[in-house]
C-alpha cells in the first residue's frame, strides 16, 4: 500500500480552528462499516446509536501544558520544547525546535523556576533533557506551558480545558484524545443510564499518534512507542463482555490502540502497562473492538489508515467525501464519526 492511497483533498476552511461552544453539538456522521451507508446526526444523538449492554471504552489521559518557549542560556536563541514522554527522575523525551541549535549540555531557560539541560540528541528533532526546577513540576507547567495544539490550528485557545476531555484524569499526554472532546458529563450520564457500560483505559499520546508518515510504502513506517495502562477491573469487565458477545466500542484511535495491543498480545484482556508501537492499517484483524467513535483525520496519516482498516479504504474515503460535501469540520476541534 502506498501513502498516496490515503490522500484526499480538503478545503482549508473546513479545518476547525476553535472548539464549538457546546461539546456535544458537533455533527456526527454514522457509518455502517460493512455497507458504507451514512446517516447525518449531531453528537448528542450518539445515545440513540448505543444499546443497553454495549461497552464504551474511553482514554482518560490528561494533556500536559507541554509546549515551553525558552532561550539558550549562552546565546539567547529562542528554543521551543514539546514534552512528549516522562522518562523518570525528571528526565523527559522532547521534540525540540530548532534541534540543530542544541548540543549535549546546553541549558535552556524558561523562567527563574524552570530550566532544561540537554542530555542526549536523537533523530527527527528528538532530545532527552533533564528538567531543573524549584517546587512542583505540574504547577510550574500550568503556569508556564501552553497547550500543545497541532500546527494546523492558528487561533488562540481561550480556555485550556477545551483541549481536555471532561473525564481526563491521568496526567501525561502531549495531545488530546480528540474523539472524547465531544462528550459532556451529562451525556455520559445519559449513556450510562441507558445501560451502556463505560470503562476507562490510559494511553499517553506522544509522537506515535501525530508524526507524519514520510515513506511511500506505508509498511516501512515505524511508529514511536506510547505508554498505556489497563486495570484489573477493566480487563475483567471487558473479558466478560466478550464472553457474552456484547459490542465493544472504542472512543478514539488511542483507545483502540490500547485495546488491540493487549488483545493481540494476550489473546484476551489483561491488567497491564507498557509501551505500544502498534500500527494498524488495512488488512489488520481486529480482536478487541466492534466499532469506533473518532474525528476526521489528516490525509496520509496513520489515523486514517487505522479507521480504513476497520472498514475499507474506499468506504472511509467515500464517507470523508460526504463529510466534505456536507461541510463537516475536520481534525482536532472538528466533528465526529461513528463507525459501527
């Protein structure tokens, strides 16, 4: 399969720059993954698409205000760091811009209370740094850091919480699991009261999810690893649902990657944590999920390949064509799709 197989043309005005005032008022395209039939709805009507006994699995990761702007202590050159992964003992994997200006030992100063020392330079603009600070790191990041919005968003985000899901809990992501942004607490309560079981897993979104594919043959693409976790009680409930042939729906590609990683590794669900490099593209055999709530993804992205694997490339690209025709909003702050 070639990268060009997953390309499509998107008018730039359909790239959502800001979130809607109310989360669940976004549009919802409901797609039958087998037939390709489409229904146009609004997200609050997701409740009508779910049945009692279904399982809805969400990613409860919380985004760090991970974008830091500082200066090189010796020259004053401006450096941007995006904190990607906590390596322990105040060491972090980061994306640096411009990385070429950094060398091992460089000190980057963000404020009187926070500095970073470069420990190692890697490929693709990645560096390992040690964060040097006084006080509580997450409080400092809340004050100094900006939300790591994708580069196609040019508008200022007024409320940081709009780039968090309402159920965000486990701190550690460099990007939001955006399919979950459409849920309100009230909508989740309604879904649960209908008899749908709501469960949470964690995947800290890092470089693996949003790094562009730069090879023509997609099989040559290498995913960066991202940390995931599933608890005992969630594994037990998912195994029970599978045994009873109930439908399991993932909210987002990140949730999908956790569930499929574990199901493929253990042939069942199991309490565990680790790092996943799973790359899902057409031809992949799903072992965990029956369907997916997701946003509309960038052309030539691994996320578009993942949703194509759940149906077919032709059906998904046709659904995207319909979404464009009906002026759906695309990408992180855009509208949603339910593939069932």
